[in-house]
């Protein structure tokens, strides 16, 4: 009885080892052969070392990202990629191995590059590109290290472009440099399965010596412009003052002339009024003397004569001797003036 139980247990153990272990191994290999491809990624599959197919997220079982690889026959293609982390002092390069190609847009940053311009000035350039991998097969087979190839292509092309330009053109033509760099590397990168979307130059600056010289030149230029502006301002000031003085003199002369004209007009008008008054007086005197047969002229002459004699008699104290015909008349006038 005990022998029969031992034989049954041995048979069961034999079948478990003979059937169970291969089943477990098959299940393990099957699980390892099933690959899940995420959205916007592509896995390149080789069969016996030769390209077989590209597995995407929408062409697996039922349109999902699940793909089955034949064990011992199919294997994913390993793609070498370099990632650089640009720090404040230096750049660190990390080499990774990818089994799936990411189709999303990516950013590739480069180290600061020192380039000599056409006029032998050293400048530092910090380029950057925006790209996406559109053809996974070309990415896997066209180049051994795609990221390194793109970096070197950008560096050499940028050196060629800036080497044909002067310092002033380089600093003022950043957009033109970006467009020319994009035009020159775009076709080559497309042959590698990489599409360049945009190229940017984050920084373009000369060395410290050139920067100091540029600052001095800029300061001198500002001083020169300030001197020119000051000279123009002084010239305008002198011109304005001279024009103001000239205008003031013209205005004063015009005013004086106008005053003289008005004075002359006033004198002429007063003389006219006096003449009219004298004429009217003469008419009245003539009318009054008509009955006495005396002419107005004789009357006027007599009045003038009397006034003259009176003035002479008034100034007799100045020790001047007058010998008029009517000396007794003068004495009477002088005595009358003293008493009055």
C-alpha cells in the first residue's frame, strides 16, 4: 500500500516537472515577447538582425499599442542617443539607449561655441534647435549616433556662416543667421529622419576685451552726440537772441518813427489851429477897426512892437544897454513892471 502511494506521487511529480516547467517557460517567454508601444512612439523590430517592421501605437491587436514579437526571432532595435544638460559652468552629456523612437517635438540645446568672425574677432554663440523624428527607420539605420551627428553638423555650419561675416553684421543679423543655418542643415537632417522645425541663437556676444572696446566706443559716440546737440543748441540760442534783438530794435525804431510822425502831425495840427484862430481874430479886428480907418496889419505890427519893447525893458537888469527910439516909453514900461 505504501509502495503504491509512493509510485503515484512519483508519477504526479514527474508529470508536473515534465509539463508544468515548459508551460511556465513558455508563458514567461510569451510575456517577454509582448511589447506595449506608447502613443507618439514607434519601435523598430528586427528579425534575425534585419529590419522587419515598425510597431506603432495604433496598429497592434485591436488597434491598441500591444505588439507580439516572435521569441528568439524578433528583437527591438536599440537606438543610441545623447542628451546634454547645459549648466552654468559646464555641460554634462548622458548617453542612453532607446528601444522606441519618440515622435513628439523635442529641444536640442548646444554648448557655447567660440567662433572667429571674418575680421578676426572671437565671439561666443549659444545655438538651439527644435526638431521631431518623423521617420523611425531612417533614425535607426542612417546614422550610428544621430544626436551627435546633428550637433556636429550645426556647429560646423554655424562656424562656416559666421566665419564669412564681420562682427557688426553678426550682432545685427541674428535672424538672417538663423534662417541660413536652417536652410543649410534641413535637407541633410531630413535624410536622417529628423525634421528641423526651428533654429534659435539664444546668445551672441564677443569676448570681454571686445565688449570693453565696444562700451568705450559707445560712450565716445554718446559724448560726441551730446557735444553736437550742445553746439546745435548754442547756435540756435545765439541765433534766437540775435533775431530777438534785431526784432526789438526794429520795433523800437518803428515806435520812435511813429512817435515822431504823431508829434509832427500834432504840431502841424496845432499850428493849423493857431493859424485859423489868428485868422479869425484878424477878421474880428478888421471888422472892429473898419470905422476907425485902421488896417489890421498896422494893428498887429503895433502889438508886436509893444511886446518887443516890453521884453527889452524886462531884461534891462542884465546890464545890457538898449537905445530904442522911444526911450521914455521903455522907462515907463520898466517902472510899470516893477510896481506890478
